[in-house]
C-alpha cells in the first residue's frame, strides 16, 4: 500500500514538533511537505527550530526545506495537518481546504454549524458532516478540528456515562499543565512557580460549547447539542505535561463506581479505533487505587493516548451521580498524536 502524502503547517512550533514526532515511520502517512512562517521559509528544518519535544529530532525531517504556506503544492497532497495558531489559522485553513482535507488543532472552525469537533472513537458518526461541509462551501477538502485539550479528557470520560446512564449535569475543575499555554506567550516562571493561576481566558466557554457539541447527535445535516449542563473552573498548575480534572456528574439513572467501571471496560472492548496505528491498547484506564491518576505516573500510559480515571465515588449531592478524577495528556491525545489518530480513523472510513 502506498502511503498518503501529508504536509504539516506550523511545523516549527511546539505542536508542529509533536506532529513531526507522531508521524515518524508512520505506516499510512508520509510527510512530503512542511511549512511555517516566512521567518523560517527557505531554511532546513534543523536550522529553523529550537527542538522542544522529548527525544531526538526524527532523521526523516532534519534536511527537509521549510516552505511558506504559499509554497505548498496542494495538488501533490492528500491531507494537511494544521498546527497554526488560531488567529492565522482561519485564512490558511480556508485556502487549503478548498483543495485538500485539513485536520487542525486550532479553534478557527470549531464552532461553525457544518464543522464537527471530532474525537476518534467518541463521536465518529459526526464525520458524515464533513460531506455537508464540502457541499456547503464548494470545497474539494474539508476542515476537521480537534477540541480544546481540556475538553478532550472530559468528553472522552463522559461519553460512556452519557450513553448508558444519561449524564445530566457536569461540574468540572481543571488543573492544567503549563505546556498547554504554549511557549509564546506561555506562562512565566515567576507566575507559576509554587503557585496556581485560577483563571485561563476563554477556556471555560470552550469546554462548555465543545462538550455539548461532541456529545450531541447528527440530525438532518446538523449537530444537535447534547442536553447536558456543563460548568467548569479552569486553572493552571505547576505541572509540565498533562491535564488533571476533578469531575462531578449527575445522571438520570442509578450509578455506582462498579457500574461506571463496567461502562469503561465495555467501551474499551467496543472502541472503534482499536487496532489503528496510533491507538493505545486501552482507550481507558480505570483505577480503584485512590492515589491515581497522577501526571508524573500516568502521562506515558498508552504513550499518552490513554485517558486515566480514578477516585470514582458515588456522590450524595445528587439523587444519582458520581465524582471522579481524570488525567489526559494535553500534548498527545489532546493535540498532535490525537490528530494523527483522527486522520487514521477518517482514512479508514474513506474520507480522503
């Protein structure tokens, strides 16, 4: 099987570097073009970056020449991964999607009516909206954005509870890693050392909108938001990688920790991404040990693609409900490697 030709746009940034690593020796995709800002264009990749990702720079890309977005030969591409900041992403992704499919980590298109926010294995049926999007916009491609990385872990853990027990209301407090803020502008060492930042601009609104959309249903060419109340408090903590979230969820039906465990066990067996190249052996890891999850211990489970759940207890504030703690890797499942898994899922469905 010949590999699909892919490009990475925004290849020199921290998310772009995660793409570079995630696509090394990929069995289905080959990186044939890379692009970044005019400042980097024309340079060899090695000369255009300060490497920020754990592990060495993959050899396949070291001597590739970084182009500008305008330099991309879209006729020679099957898919583009966009790791561009949201302000610039709208124009860039619009131009590319007119000819070639785009999978994006930015928020530029997330809230458009004909654009699904996809998490592979969670709302695969929403991928059918991509055909509506192409028709509406007279594009040959489409834009498929991932959710905000904070939404990712919450939506993943809510899905089995929502389907089996009718999750009605959710209250979440996040403890988000500093890597989620990026390097520019990022979080200053003086601000975060020995400290917690109790506010992240726009984050809570993103979590609310995106969770309801992801858990919604596709009907008549549109996504109807899930009938679930979502409220969150999003904070930044002095952890390098990985978001931890404390979740209270009210359900329509009786539920207890063992019933929740069974729901996640069932989901592991039934998950649609099983066997894809970037999929973990277990999509969910459920712990009865009350000291888990922990970022330092759990960030590499499933190479950062497994969502870990612990501290699952019955919550007496509700007639029916639970509280739990989740851990999700913001730079893996919540970002580039999650986007690669999405690409694998869409490729398997014949979307490009």
